[in-house]
C-alpha cells in the first residue's frame, strides 16, 4: 500500500482564513441584500452624499453651494468629507441614478470596516479574532444600521480601527499621517486625538511613562490636514459649527428652541437598553474585570479599555458616537481574553474538555441570540423606517415648471437630502443640519423654525419676503399640520401620494 499523500502546505493558512471569509460573505449578503431590495434609505442623508458625489466633476472645488439659500454653505461651502465623496464618485456615476452605485460603495465600505477590525485583532495576536469581530454585530441593531449607512462616519470607523493598531504599536509617525488623512475624510477629524488621550492615560496605569508623542502626533496630523486642505481656510470654520451643534444638542430642543437630529440627544436608560443591550452588559462588566486582573494586563489593553470607557461616556451624552463605543469595547474584550488566556489555561478546572466545550457553546449561543435580536431591530429600521423617496414626482414637476435655480421653501431641514437628490435643478432654504442656518442668520432661522413647529401660523407674504421664494414644498403627511395651507394666499399647484407644492400667491 502506498504511503498517504501529504497535506498541502497551504491547508493550515487556508483553515485560518475560513472564519473571516465566512464572516465577510455574511456581511456581503446582509448589507448587499439591504442595498438591493430596500425601497428607501433609513438614513436620508445618504441621498445628499450620493448626489453630491455625482456632481463633483461639475461642482469642482467651488466654495458656493446655492442649494441651501439660508446657510453659511451658500457662500462659504466646505466639503469636510472630501475624500469620502471622492471615493464614492466613480460608483455614483455608474448609471443615471447615483443611489445604486452609492449603495454598492456603502456595502464595500461596511465590509472593509469588519475586515480591518479582524486584521487588527489578528495582528495583536488575539485568540478567536473572527468571534470578536462578529461580536460587534451582536451589540445592537442600530450599530448594524449605522455600519450600513451612506455617511462618512463609516469611513471614520475604518480609519479609527487602523488607528487602534498604530496606538497599540506606538507608531506615532503613522498616527501623524493618519490624522492628516482623517481631516480630509470626516467632519470631526479629532476622533483619533480623542482616542489617543485616554489610551495614553490608561496605559500609564501599567507603569510605563506617558508617551505624549501619540496624542501629539494624532492632533498635529489633524490640524495639519485642516490647514492643508482643498477648502482651506473654510475647514477651520467647520469646527465652530460642530461646537455649536453639540452645544445645542446638550441643551435640548426645549432650551435651544431648535430641533436637531435625533442622534444628538441622549437616550434614557430603558431606550439605551432596548437598542444596545449587549453593549451595556459588556461595558458594565469591564471595570470589575480590569480591577481584578490589572496586574496581568498589558499596557495597551489598559489603554484601549480607557479609550472604550471614554467613548461610551460620549455615547451616553450623544448616541452618534455609538459606533466608536462598539468597536473599542469589542477590541478591549478581545485583548482581555488574549492577556488572561495563559492564566485561564493554568486553572485545573479549565483542563476538563467538557467545560471548554460547554463554555464555547454558551458563548456562541449567546452571540447568536444577541445577533438575532439585533437583526430584528435592524429589520425595523431598514423596512418600516426606510420609505421610498418622497419628492421624486414633485421635483420632476418643479424641473418642468420652474426656472432653473428658482428657490423653493422647505420647512423641514431633514427633507433637504431628498430635495437635493431629485431637485438639484432648484434651490431650497436649509438642509442637513439647522446649525448651518443658525450661524448664517439666527433671526430668520428662528422664524423658520417657529413656522415649522407651529408656534407661528404660516404666512405666505412673510415667507416670500424673508426668503425671496414663490413656492413651498412639503411631504403630504406633514402638510395637514398647517391649516393655513387650505386658504389663500396659499394655492396648491402639485400633489401626489407623498408630496405637495404650494404657490405663495
């Protein structure tokens, strides 16, 4: 009998890459199915990004953005997500409708975040890196939704994950370069700096001196990126805008008088638990484990834990930071298991094979259960909360009827992404974030907000005088909130199932 054939030399490495390969395939099916079969977008800002990317060849580096007439963007526009839009550009121009290509880009970027997270954990010699990568998808349904959005924070997640590797490797020069790139990609380029500061302070608990090169490099790179930027010096002004955004968000709508995006207002504990149950459990368990096992942990693990707790505190103040909390908390637990594994293997009880199998089964069952719960939550966001575009018909009517560039009043700033997407031949009043309008003209912004919230009855002559506009556009479901629209001088000139246009006669 002949000797058995030797196994191929690549079989070991092949088995190593099977778990991450299956995870990437699963992510492709999950986000790809959403992109192909979803009627609309859960996060409506994606329409703005898709259309803007498609218009980049004609818009160029213009500092004018006439589509929001009552906004600092009108004359001082700055594309704070320049590289994000540039990367989306070839996809957004694949066909007549930019949203399909933008969705393909979004799917690829979401998968890239998970692949990068796995690669960083593997580079840090973490055990079961695919399991800890999958852990992120079980922390809460809204995390999955935010990972699949057509917004630049997904690119920020990718960059921050790479930044974690540079922090753990103490590569300050790489952080300097990454900080520069961050400033060309994302609205808040100091995410890397805000991560490096608690990381260095946490690492100090293990004994080594403070390595100030890490936060200094991250911060210097971001400042340099803002100073050397296609939209310099307007990049510096955007920082003032976002300071005001968070200040108004912390005040709340009742105090500030303006209603901002829901992602800026803090959740109550029951709501937080409903959205991110596993994240809360992991965060609650983190401090006692750190206290009990501190002497067995490497400095980088303590630093990452400090950064994770910092971003969780930021998430408690403003839920828009949840994606950073999830990534850092999952990475921290991965490093904790890595550091404590030798101690665990030395325990006599752990030598029992039955216990290991039972523990692995419970861990996988828990992970699968929380992921199934997250998927149920995610499905609600991506179906019930993702209707088709509202203004396609209305914008087609405006393109046929109104002069190019004619201004149309939009009472709701959250309607702007769709109006810009379908009605980019016209101009509107405000959009994306009311803070841009507040900074441009606070008095007119307050009047517009009072009209929108019903504190003032709609007044057609005043709307015409304030905004030099002859038309008003609303979703059909919202038009019923304003009785004044049923009487002259308002005159309905277009209506379909989703939108209505009034002339301000």
